[in-house]
């Protein structure tokens, strides 16, 4: 069930948020700061939809260092 909800949320993100965010974007002049802000917003949306990501390799490295 959770997989279907994530797929639905990703689909909504792709159809609604992306379209709204890029409306008339061909007329924009983007600076590095603007691009960075758009990327940050997009990562926040993905984190909100997908939740935390568990990385076994990273945890192994953290345990070794402690």
C-alpha cells in the first residue's frame, strides 16, 4: 500500500509541482543562486515523499569511525 502512495505522490509531483514551478520558465534568466534554490526545493519535496533513506554502507563507515 505504501508503495502505491509513494508512486501517486511522485506522479502528482511530476504533473502538478513541476509544471507550476517551470511555468513560463523559458523567459526566466536564472542565476546560480536561483538554480540552487530550485534544486533545494526539489530535494525537499523528494525527501518529504520518499522519507529517510537507509544506507548500509554509510552506517558501516560510521560504526568504524566511532
